[in-house]
C-alpha cells in the first residue's frame, strides 16, 4: 500500500514538473438537445470546426464522433503529412470519445476517408495496430469493424478524416471532462490545450545519458577489439615469420614447425572467440541504441500533453527511472523483474550497474582485486581524467601490509611502495609522503591524523571514489535520474509551509496551526527530505498584504491578519500571536514594514 502511495506521488510530481497550470473541471455542455434527448456538442478542448456541424452527438448509450482531422488542438495547425497526421486524427477522435465517457475499446464502427488508398491505407493500419495494442490486456488484439474509403477530395485538400461510433458508459447523466487533478495523479498529464505544449528540448535534457552510455560502451568495446587484434596480431605475424624462416633455412624440424603452426592456430582461434564476443556486445549495444533512438524520437510526434501517446511514453520513462534508481541502490533482482515486466530492457543499463555494484561490494568487503582489474582495463581513460582511484587502491593495499606490523610484511610493504606508489610520487606528493610516515606509526601508537588512515571507514571512502569515477568515465550522473526528475516537480509544488516547524513552548495544542497537508507530496514522509534543498515554486505574480508588521522573531504578517488571529485566539487587547510558531507579543514591539 505504501509503495502504491509513493508511485502516486511520483506521478503527481512528474506532472507538476511538466506543466504548472491546471484547468478546472468542466462539463461537456451540449450546443443543442433535441426533444428526444439527442445532444449536439462542440467541445472547447478540440480544434475549431470549419463548417456548420458538430463534432459529437450523444443519443442514449450511443456516441458518434464526426470526421476528425489531424489538427493540433493547441494551435489549430495540421500535423506533418503522412503518419503523424493520421496518428493525430485517431488520437483526437479517441480523446473526444474519452471526454464523453467512452474509449477505443468501446468503439462500435470506424469509417476512414483517405485521399490516396495506396499511399495511406498502410499507415492507417499501422496506427490502428499501435493504438489498440496499447489498450489491449487480453493477449489478443481485436479491432472494431472498419470501412475505409478513398475520396477524390477532402476538406482543405487534407489526406485523412476518421469518424467513429462508440458505446457510452453513462446514459443517466451528462458526460464530464476528466478532472485535471485525477489526470495528473493517473500520469496522463493532459492540461489546457492552450498552455500544455510539450517542451521537447527540456524533456530530452533528462534523457541525455540514455544515448551517452551506449556510445561510451561502444567506444570501449571497439578499443577492446582493437587491443586484441594489435596484441595477438603482432605475436602471430612474428611467430609466422620466424617459423617460415626456420623452415626455409632448415633450422627447424617438421615436428617443430607443426607445433609452431598449432600454437598460431590456437592463438587465431582465441582471437576469433574474443572478436565474436565483441561482435555480440556490439550488436547488443546497437540494438539498445536503436530502441532508445526510437523511444526519444516518439516524443517528436507529440506536441501537447493531451496527445494519447504521451501517457504511454511518460509511463515508460518513469519505468526507466525506477529501474535506474533500483540498480543504483543495489536492488538488482527487483530492477531486472521490473524491466522485464515493463518491457524496457533495451532502455536501461542493468549489466553496467551490476558490474559497478559487484566491484563496489568487493571494496566494502575489503578486497581491491576487482577494482584494480577495472583500473587496468580503463587505464588510459583514467589517466586522462587525472583520477586518483588506482593510487588510493594501491595505498590501501600498502596500509593493510603495514597494519600487521609483521617484520616480513613491513619489508614487503617497502618493496610494494617502490613498485606501485613511487610512480604516483609527482601526482600525489603529500599522500606519498604519508606512506613513508606510516612505517613509524603503528595503528596503536599513531596520532589522530595517522590513526584515521588505519580506520576501516577508508573502505567506504574507496567504494565511493570508485562509484564516482565509474560514473564520470561513462558519462552517468552522480545521483539517480529519478531524483533529478523529482526535484523539478518538487520545486514546482514546494511552498515555505512544506518545511515549516511548528514546535513552540508558547503555542498550545488548542491554538496550534498546521500549515502542512496530508495530500501534499512535499509534506509526505517519503519526499519531504528530498525536497528540503530544492528552491520554492517560481510565481510570476506576487501578492503583498497591506499594512505589513514585523514581529520580534523576524516574521512578517499583515495587520488585519494579526488582528483577526488574535481575536480568534481570544487574546487580550494589545497582543498578537505568530500564526506559525504561536509566540505572543505586545503590539508595541511590532514594527511597520514598508516595501521599497
């Protein structure tokens, strides 16, 4: 139950990040109602009609949607010709049906008019398959009856019009438009058409790592393949040359030549296996890139939050962010289960984070082997980054040798320092100097400064350094993308009351005023701490109360509000009470505030 509440809050906050305006509940008012109860409706949420007709009619349980075109309701402009316009026409029809209490799953019959059957019929089929497949929950997609007609000419030389007959779920009451708050909580994120245009550039800012990581992994995979070819190729060519010369000069017996050839063949087979592995990894990464490019390009066909496709796209992004968060927190099995259930496997990087978590856990278990292997694999890139990770790992190995205070181990530590720490002398001179000093300070005799080097908390620090270096190398944010998205929405919803403290010795329970709300996402236990450091919502219009008065505690209120609150609190004349803290002051201690 608590998890469901958190997800509801997440969806609510995402909606606030996307659009800060909310439309009030409105009713589908009929333009005309016949004596038999047939309602003709032209809704304000759709595009402007261009003739003497209505877009909707409702007769009992039957809803009829007139020929709908691929016009953006937000600005009355046609969508791009081809697939985008056909898709938008269907989405406009579906939105009108939903506004009247029906949906695509309750469609009775479709009639589609196209200007070119050969060109546009396949696109119509594609759109229908996509829309009905998204709504399907039975495992088998079923479509309503459809008639498709090629018209010599459509309105304004358009390419498509779609009309539909639907079964409405309500016959006793007039259908109402969806409430904006309910839509926000459900994640649909549909608002007033005139103010809910999607800012695609800002949306994609959050998704930069989606393409950056596969690019870095492709580059790394290419380097691995290149290294194998260069290293093994050089050896094989040299071995082949030496074997050929020895055979020609008679310096090697036939058996020796055959053994040499067998060795080279084994090497070539080894190269083949490694290159096949690189090829499989490359194919996997290209598949991921293709899926991610398609996912991001889908946003280009959406121009407003009321587009039907946006709900599906937005939920898929939320699934991605949740998987990313789970992986960063170490919940690999939960992340895999969620990715499989939501079919977002190609949009997340589970394998990369699993490797990172495995190495991080090994460091927490006081083992540096896996981390050193990773440093060796990425040695050139770490050098370009001026990373101190490898030095810190070697330094920790040195500390563990010195910690034993065994004479043999101390000699080994000196040799170790000469081999592995000396190359970092110029880069980290102070730390290198501390390594020599540790020989004179055993753990039980060291001062506070050197005792910290023996502290086991250094392993946690090493794990954090590795995580930061790993993310920087692959271009990943240092904290979960979910936090970035949440903080944007939290900022849009945050008010000073969300983190106000009410405890005061002078405030009594009877006069205590709580400014927080149980339904406010910022005030919730799950999100309150995360929102503590984000800025407050930006308001383009401000309201200043008249006759502002400054209380001794630094808070400012209007005189009328102080007087009213004092009267309600039953205070004697000449005293006022802080609305938030409950502190009581005499009026002679108040100062008048002037806005300059």
